[in-house]
C-alpha cells in the first residue's frame, strides 16, 4: 500500500513482519492456577537473594486472565505477529510422559490465545521453551539429563496436537545460551547451578532437544515454518593489535555465538572451542554427552533463525580487572557464564548505556546479521528474523501512566536503521520483534527493569502505550522508518 514517505525515510521490504515479543513466565502470572505447577523459575524465585526483592512470576502482568485484552491492544498498535512462549509447566506440569501427564486446561489457554490472535489478523509465533522447565524435571537433573531432550520432544508434540491446525510458525528454544550457561554455569538464572560442566551438558542437551523437536514437527507437517532463536553478541578486542585481546574476543564469540550456530548450521562444534575446553580439562566430560548421530539430529534443516540482539562488548585479556559477572544483579554470588574464558574482561568504551548497563551499539546488529547471512543462514537458505531487540530505561510515568520514553524510541530508531543497513547489504531479514510488548518480570531483576513499549501499572494491571509504542505502531503501519523528528510525539 502506498505511503507518503518523507525524503530520507527508509522503506522495508514488502511483507516485512512487524511484531512484538513476550515470554510465558515473564507475563502470565497464574503460576499455580488451573493445574500449572512449579517451573524452575518459581523454585528459583524462592531462593533468598536470587531475584531482587524476592519478586516472582506469581502474578506478573496477569496476562493469563487478560490475554484477550492484550491481543486487542496489539491490534490497536498494528502489531502483525505476536511472539509468545508456551509454559511447559502449564501443559505437562509434572514432567510425566504419556497422556496422563497432559494438563488440558493449560492447552486450552493457548488455544484461546491463538484463536484471539487469528481473529484480529495477528500471526501467532510460538516458542516452545523460554526457560521455564518443570521443576519436577530439574529434580531429575534438568537439562544435564539427556532424558529431558526426549521429554521436550514429546511436549512439542503435545503442543502441536493442540495447536498445529492453527499455528504455522514454531520456534523450539529461546536463547539456549542463557538456558545453559547463565542457568547452570553462572547460576544467575534458574535453576542457579554453578558448574562449567553442567552448563556444557545442558547446552548439548538443549541443542539435541531442538533437533529432535524439529524432526518430530517436520514429520507431522512438512509445511510448518521451523526455527530456533539464539542470542548474539559482538565481541570486539579492546586493542585489535593485541593478540591477547583478539584471543579474548575469539573465546567470547565461540562461547556465546558459535557454540550454537556451528552445530546447528555446520553439524560440528567449533574446533577452537573444544581446544579451549580441553585446556580447562572440560573437553572429555563434554564430549561424553555427544553421541553418534547427535550432530546430525542437531543440524536438521530449519526455515528461520531468530536473532536476539541487545548489545556488543569490548573484551580484553589484560586490564582492568572487571569480572564478567554482570548477568546477576543480586547479592547471591554468581560466577562467569563462560567455561573457558578465565581472565577475559569486559571494558567500557564510552558508548551510551541503557538501564541494564548494556552498551547501545546498533552497528553490532548490522554485523551480526551480515555475518549470519554470509557464513550460516545464507548458504543454508534460511530466513533471518530479529526476534528480540529492545531496552530498559528508567521510565517516568505521570499520574495517568503516560511515559514519554524518547530514550527508548531513539534506541529502536537506531537499531531499525542498523537492521535496514544489513538488509540493503544483502541480509535476508524478514521481520522484527520488539522486546517487549509490555513491561514484565525481568528475571533476576524482578519488576525493577522495564522493557515494554507498553507500560504496565503493577498495582492496577492497566496497560498504557508509551511514546515508543505509538511510534512503533506507525513504523508497523507504514512499513517505513521516517527520518527522526517526523515521528509523532
Ligand atoms: C533476553 O535475553 C531474553 O530472551 C528475555 O527474556 C529478556 O527479558 C530480555 O533479553 C532482556 O533481558 O550482563 O554484561 O553479562 C537477554 C540476552 C545475553 C543479554 C547476555 C545480556 C549479558 C550481558 N542477554 N547479555 S552482561
């Protein structure tokens, strides 16, 4: 449809998907309602010091009871696709295999949500796992137990039985890096374990779960759109002429990005990663989990790769001694998420930061997308989607909950430009999802950090579209990024 773009405005390709994202535990609440049982996040939130001020997801945004209104809100904001996750602990609450393990009320909730979305012309974009493992399974070893991958595959089938007639886009996992290394090595996320070996085992079993679920869903319906979402960082050496700094950047790249992209797209773990693990005495234990055929399963062809991008980082082997432990804000001690990056330090480089302390580095997004296109997804014919990008700022709301978040609006503007750059240079990016649709439970930070383009008043549960949300609705409506200043205030 024609749109009178001003000179200098950036058009996106026809059919570009403009979406918003959330995750079950962060918004649903109703954590022990209608048969849902503890996930690892319910249990972790009860650990003293794990989440700031003891916040938890018991009520969250009460989305479980307000999903119809939230869908209508999205329609009013011209959101074309809604990326949400299903809660395993709502659907198979006790982690029990077979029909007896299914909680129909949990499936019914998602079925209503999907109907509401389709009713309003919003594409349902379903993620099967956004970190809320049933606690019953953690008690059997969680993601360090290979059986969890099989149970995940069965759970994927259960969700497909209920929703597969209407949901066509399926993401297996959100950010397996966080679900393994932040959760089982750093201990900053549930279940809070602090072991490099456990993080490595979890990473392999998450990848295996992904590959098995892709095969299962593909065999049920060859027309499904299947993918995974990974979080990417751009690690730059503080001094590109310093071999130690270059090696530090290589390690971070291997241990966040390539540990997942290489098995998925190339069917092999990176050789340099295995060498670094070997030097730490971790390689044999890790490889003991990798059985014949696993990498073939993990590299099952996918249709779409979801890219979550928040920030980059400058790293060094030398100075200053700032520990890589920024993943948890709380008094409960955490360790580095990296199994083989002792002595690697993040250096501030004077870029502006968000309320999370993360650098605003939009050109990192351009680089991530172009690198994926050139070395991973392009050769495999896989479409790219930015499935999360966004920021927390210290919002100031007036008495009517209005937030004039020009800082957040500017963050989105520069990142959409960076994505547009990548598209112009050949990256096959088909869509973008703002993180997040609404303020929500920000994991170890509880409700202290707000990422929404919609404000949530946690006393009244009222939703108020922020200035950034009104601006985003215009971008979505026009498929165009106006020159800054032309945006509605
Ligand atoms: C996403 O993960 C999640 O998918 C989403 O649930 C969450 O709400 C959202 O981001 C906002 O946090 O602290 O310097 O070590 C975030 C991915 C990757 C971002 C690692 C922070 C570590 C930075 N994260 N990164 S540091």
